[in-house]
């Protein structure tokens, strides 16, 4: 049995070889030509078929990766405000002034969301033949009066580093040398310190000299709502000219103006004249400001503002005041009366900006008025504080405490943002105003 195994294996192998030969021969054909004695054998294997045409390679080599789609960082738009909302904020100026202010803001390529002009260069103040620069420009004069006040602007932007990067390319002379060397990211970091504003001063544009501060819309709105620093919000308590409007800022500015009225009413007697209200509101941003203690600011600043700008102040605040409970102010009158009952005053007190309210509560807590009383009966707590005869003094003191630190930091930042030479020039001009005051 075992002897048969090799023979079976050999026969199986020979069968496999024969099958392979048959398969190979099936791909070959022999043709015999009758008129020729020679025999021609033609191989028509698949390798002799013509090659398929290749599609041209039209794709270009990608040298760089495909860019990612840009992600929008814009805030969701506010619902459209009524046309009459915040009408009191739209203070009129002469056509020549309006055209000049708008042309200055339009001269910036960097994106600006909200812009306003303020101060003695826009609205008349005692001690100035205002607006002297604007009159000169309107008359076609190109010489800049060195004694004329600067036109003051505030620009609110979305991305400060982006703004400063573009602005440095367009207006490098607006920035000191070290700021241009260190770049826009450095400028935006310095801007964030203190009240969150970067100033460029003594900038010649369109035949006048301007100073403009750059802040963010978020910082501005937070200050308007909560009085975080009262640096820009305090400036916006006074008459200003809006050049670029924004619905979000207009809404929060209306809250800021109403808060100023409430705080002022809590520090004023039962009956007073409208000038007292205007001076109290205008003085908030100067209380605690170190410049008012040092000889670098006009000591009559608040009175100078109010005496010449009473019509603008009345336009700003009359509608807001008469809308509050317990206040009477005839539209054609100058005397204001208010209800001094603790219940009415507590309605004003409870709606003060959160930062000021926090400072007031902490002040009373040091005097023994603990927050346990607030937790036990909130309404009774606020009525009790509103009836306290020391409340006007506490509010005035705490407004000063809010202003003091940010104003001090901003004054120090002025050396960094403006440069030493312009700082000395600016300080000299302020000292001259202080002496005249």
C-alpha cells in the first residue's frame, strides 16, 4: 500500500502540469496562410491590447492648507430701539461743528462702533471763546491756535488690539515711539489697566488739535450700568455730541443718566434749583479725582461747565427727572421739588448702580448696620437707610472712593500712553487753568 503512494503523487503532479499547458495554449492561435508555405504564428495575448487613455491631471498641487472659515465674534444684535428712545442724548450742535467732528472720526480706517465728542472744545464753557478752533476752521483758517482747547473724543471698539494695529499703520505719529516699537498688543494691555482707556493726545487732524481715548464697548457698557470706575460714565453725565451711535450703548447710557439723577436727588434737599442738580451730577466724575487736589485742574471746572451748558443739561435730564416718583419740575421752571419720605427715597436708593450700592452697604456695615437686617426684611432695611440723615454724606463719600483709584491709575498711564514730552505739556496747560480758576 505504501508503495503505491509515490506513483499516485507523481500522476497527480503530471495532471496539474498538463492543465497549466492547456490554459496557456488557449491564449495562443495558429494561422496557416494557403498561398504560402510558411506558417505564421501570431500571439494575441492581452498584453498586446492598446493602453486606455489616461485622464489629464487637472488638480493643482495645494501648497497651503485650506483656510478655516472665520468665526464671527459679534454680539447678537439688539432689538431695534424705538425712534424716540434716548432722544434726549442727541444734543444739537452747529452744522459746521457737526461736519468737522464727523470728518475727524471718518478719517480713521480702524473700525469704531461708538464715538462721541465732549468737553470745552465742543460745548461752550466759561473762560473759553468756544468753540474757537471750530470757528477758525469754519472760516477757512489752517493755523492751529496753540491756546485753544483740544477736541476730546472717546472711541468704543470691539477688538482693541485690532484697532490699534490698523491705527498704527495709518497714524503712527499718534503713538509714542515705545508704543510703536512694542506693538498693538502692548498698547491693548496698557489700555486694560485701570478704567480701561488708552489716550492719544495733541494730535493734529483736519486743522484742529484733538485728544481721543480708546476703550471697548464691553468696558464702556459695564461702566455705564454699574459705575465700575465712573471714568467714562462720569464724562457721559455731561453734554456730549454722539458721532457714531450704537443701540447697546444708547440703552446703557440712558440707565447711566437715570442713575446720576437718582444719586443726585438722594444728596439734595426737598427744594432746590435746577443748577444745583446739574452741578451735583457734573461733579460726580471729579470727586476723588487726584487732579482736583493737585494744582493741575481748574478749581471752578464744574461751575464753568454748568453756567454755559444749562440748556444742554436740561435737555439731557428733564424727561428723566419728571418720570421719577415724587419729583416735580415744570418744563418752563427752574425750581425742583422732591418727596423726602423714606419710602420714596428708598425707591431711588435700591436702584443705584450695583458698584455704588455695594460701597454704600459696606459703609453702613462698618457702622453696625449688618446685612442680617437686609436678609431679615429687605424692604425695611432700605427704608431705614433711606431715612438716615447721613445718607447724602455716605453717597458722596463712596462716589469719591469709586473715582479715586481708576483716576489715579489713568493719570499714571498718561505718561506711558502719551509720552513724557506731551505729558509735561498737558500738565502745564492744566496748571495754567488751575491758576486762572
